[in-house]
C-alpha cells in the first residue's frame, strides 16, 4: 500500500512542474491564452553584445523541435519576453524588430502589416516588464505589455514573420533560438 501511495504521489508531483528560473525570471511551464493551455516549448536569454536583454520563452500547443517545424505549425503560439536589462528604449525595440524582419522576411519588411505592428510599441521596456506576442494559428497577432493590449491585427504572413525573427534562418540570437526550441 505504501508503494502504491508513493507512486501516486510521484505521478502527482511530476504532473505539476514548477516554474523554472532564469536570470531571476520565473518561467512558467504553461500559460493559458484564449482558454487554451500552451506549454513551454523552451526559453533562453536574448543577448546583445555582452548584455542580457530579456528572457525569451516560446509556448505552443505541441512540442516544436526546429525552426521550420515551428514556422509550418498552424497552432497557436506565444512569444514572451521578460526584460532583465534596466531600460530598452522604444526606438531600439522597433529597430530590433525591423532588423529581424529584414533578415528573415525581407519581402514583408516594409509592408503595411509590419508598419502597423511596429506602431504598437510606443513605450520603453524596463527590467521587470513582460511583453507577450500571441501568434494565433488563424494569423491573429496580439501584442501586450505588462498585460495591457498594445494592438491586434490579423495576418498569417505577419505572424510567421514575427516567429521567424526568433526561429528563422537568421534569428536575432542563435542561442535564444536554441533555448526556445528546448535545446
């Protein structure tokens, strides 16, 4: 009987994975978006030069092991950025997104959708801020800053282009890409 109770307890504990911590940021094993549970696919640190800028996490409905697999997957995803750098000016944020679009989806870099997406970012990001970018399987893109919706638009090409910034052939940070893919 004790063995059975111990096994039941171990299964219960294994099923409730605690948040892991990276650079003082608690990375939750699961998030709920639009009543759908998305599981942590992976996370890592975004560095620029020698500076740690944010902890980036990818949540998805099913495990994604490669960039092409993630980009071809039509399920919902969430990219979360938990900022650890003292302050990142809005101009730098927009520049970083623009560079990511140019490097991975140059045909969309100057599109109306990209310009609209970039217009969402009007504030600086500070240590402790959390930015969520929901990428719906239907092309819905919702950006939030500390829980406040910055903007919403629907464009499947834009949703893929945003994901490509992190997981494309020319990611913003190759170590972050590896981390987001659970490696």
